[in-house]
């Protein structure tokens, strides 16, 4: 396999055969262990391997011996700062999930301690999130009314959290982190924006002081519930809610104007809770339509292993809720962790994060906590506060523990309208319209995915929006695979470089030669399309040459640089294509087939069919060989014509 003029010392080489089991092992390793996490275990003694293994699965054992007092001072400030945000947010999000408010505080105590030991991120601050809370309320609320049967509803929420943790940990142990990658950036932007909008709509209940509200999460249901109860609106609640919402948005605006004021925004929720509680206490507003949290019992997390409803008739609902919320929580937590790790120039292990999230949710479900992950708002505050390690989570958990032991009675008079204002202020930041505009400018299909997810969530349900977005993302991926591009290449003047003729207008076609580049692996899904598209290219090129009265087409070169793999349908397609090209009186030439492709071609005897001498390392060599053969044929033809004329004379 080489060049017709034999100028190149190199030829296309068929890789040596590899045993099937060895090949399968290598493929599985590349799929599930692309980062080779166990390379540090090689060439080590048994005792050293045990130590490294413990440090790998429990990262705190790796960095704790190097921990310094300076790092602790920074983590102490960051931990206290995020605790001031965690307490009001925890209560608010538990209320959003239709769970007892105390569960929000429980969920900010145990899970952060587990994550501090197992997590690989220095910046992620663990806690409950609005989207997961909304999903729990939406999916479980369809089966169980939390007001009529609060005990069963709580049991199902804890069970869903348990299964979410099992799924997350299993994905981490089985190295299935790539599954989360199916949630594209466009999908997440649209889904999070739609979920944030729905959460804001749900908070109209608290802002307007309504007692009864729809269990539906779509826009129509929320608006119907609001405007059919205009006689129930409480002006006191509306005024209080608007004032605190303005205060929270003002602090956010100031923080955006000057990053050094981040602590103002971080302290704003707790400040709102304190001011709202004092206002209600001194004015007795609870007697005039302003709803308050009420009694929160003191004490640390009670065990809840016996509360897990494994024998319930609603177990399927709990598993489904846990699976969906678990994947969404993983996507958010890992994306947040990677984003902030990039700023500090370090790497986090996605599979370790899955294990950490899974274990903390399993532990949380057994200690009266519901689903937690790494929320963006809390992590951003932790990052801006100067955290150095995951010890900031331990400090936060300690502050929450003190709150649970001694300070919970102080929240008795906290108005629900303040919690609604806190949630709305946090959710507005998740509606990333700038990202949607960017998607429109860069990629219209990604914008379609984004807006479809948003509309599906807002006008349908959270589950519908997620299914639509994922389905569209998968459809795009399948279309890209099933309908790949085939590019006609031309020669850039005064060079041996061949590029897309449409992109580089100065490139020239090679007389008598059609050069096509396939930019995807060849599988059963696209083999028929590729055969038909290549045939169409040949027809169009021949028609073009006839119309210009140029030299007839003699060679078709396929640049297979991007064909990383090929299946049996692909080899059958190439075999059929080769026969069709031969019937046309043309010659098929291959350039730079990759190792997997050339092995398949050799095993199916296609190399013999095409001819070893017509397989080249580069397009340039293939074109040179074709030109050499064309010039030789032309010279022979001229010689034959001259001989014929001499004979006639």
C-alpha cells in the first residue's frame, strides 16, 4: 500500500491483530476509566497501595495532613458566611418541597459533613436546592396530598432521597459519569430557567398570603389559582413581601456592581429573616393574615431508617422521583463544582463527586434529610468568601448544629412571605436569558432545545420539560451520526494542502479527480446515506465536468482521516460503493484510513478489492498518484495516436 510514484518512504500499515478479550478490555477501560485513576497504585508495596486506596476513596485523608491554620481561618470565615445563607434557604426550600421546615436545617447538617470527607471539590457548599425541592413536591404531590397525609408524604420523600443516593453512588462506582453528559448545556439552561420560573410562580402563594394553592406546577394552573382567589389576597402580606424582595434584589445588584460586597448579598437572607421575625413579633402581624413558620423543635437530626417506605404501595413513585431528582442534582452539583474548580486551576473527579453525593444522600435519608447537592448560590458565596478546602462545609454544619440545639425557637415568628421572597430572589438568578441569547447567536438548534425545555417546564411540567429537552438533544446527536457531512476538497494554490472547497474559495479542483472527506465513523445508521450521498457527488461532478467540457472524471478519493471506526454495515457499503464506481469506469482511492478502519478492510478482503497500491497516507500522495497515472495514460494515448497517424501515412 503506497504511492504510485514511490516517492514516500512511508506506507499505510495494518496494525497487528489484537486478541478479542484484550481489545474488549482496552475498550471498556477507555470507556469507564479514561483518566486511569489507578495509575498511582502501580509499582507500590501492598501497605502503600492500601494507603493510596483509602486516600483515593476518602479524599480528606489525602489533604488533611497538609492542612494549615491559615487555611482554617479562611474556611472559618467562609463557613460562617454560608451558614447565614444555609439556614434561611434550608427552611425556605423545605417549605417549597411541602416538607416540615426543620428538615431544611437537618439537611444542612449531616450531608455537608459526609461531603467534606468524600468530596473532591474545595468550593462546593452542600445544601438543598429549589429545583429538586420542586420536583419532589410535584412528583410526590400527584400521588399523596402533603396536607392530608403528611407522614406518608415525608416517608416517601425520605425514600426518594435514599434511592437518589443509591443511584448517584452506583453511577460513581460503576464509572457511569458520562451519562450525565447527555444533559447538554442548552438543556440545562432551558430546564433551570423554566424550573426557576415555576418556582417563582409557586411563591405567589406566600407573597399573596393565600392558604390554598394549586398542586400543579404549570403557568396556567398557577395563574388560575391566583386570580380565582383575589378575595383571599392579604395586602399586609403583599406589602411585606414586595419590600423584602426589593431589599434582596438591591443587595444582589450591589454585589454585581462590586464583588467585594458579596457578603452583603450573603447576609441578606438571614437579615430578612431576622427583620421579618422582629416585625411580626412586635406588630402581632400573625393575627392580621401574615402566616408564620410556627414551632420548630430543638435537637439534632432524629434517625429515620424506620421511616423509609420500602413496603409502601407508592414505592414505584418514590423510586421514579429519586431517579429523576438524583440525576438533576448530579448534573447541577458536578457542573457547579467544575465551574469553580476552573477558576482555581484544579481538577475534580466527576465519579468521586457522584460517590460523595450518593453517600451523603444515603446518610441523609437515614437521618431525616431530604435531597441535597451543590447549589450554585451557596457555592458562589463560599468561593467569594475565600474558602480553601471542604472544611468550610464542616464549619457550616457546626453552625447549623448550634442553631438546631439552641436557636430554633427564634424562628417561630418568621413570616412565610419572607421565605417566599428569599426563594424568588434566588431563582431570578437562575433565569439566564444572556445564555439563551448567546445560544441563538451561535447555534439555532441549541436555542431550540433550550427554549423547548423552558416552554415544556413552564406550560407542562418539570418532567415534561426535561423529557422534551433530552429527547431533542439525543435527536440532534442521532441526526449528526445518521446524516454526517461529506465535504468536497480542493487544493490550495502552491501547496499540498487540501481543504473544503466551499470554505476556501481559492482552492482548486483537481482535473479528473473528485476528493471527498467523510467526517464521522461509518455505522449501520449512516452507511446507506453515505453511499447515496457519495453517488450523488459523483453524478454532480460528472455533470459539472460535461457542462464545462473539462476532462472526464477518472478517480474518486475518499479521505478517511476522521473515520475512527467502521462496522460491518460500513464495510459492506464500501464494498458496494467500490463495485458501483468500477462499473462507472472510475477508480476508488483511499487516503489515511485509521487503524480500526484498515483492520476491518483487511479482514473483509476489501483491501484486495480496492488494490493495496490505491491506499495512501495523505490526500496529497493520493492526488499525486492519480495525476501520475493520468499523465501516463495521456502520454500513452498520444503515442498511440501518433503511431496510428504514421501507419496511415
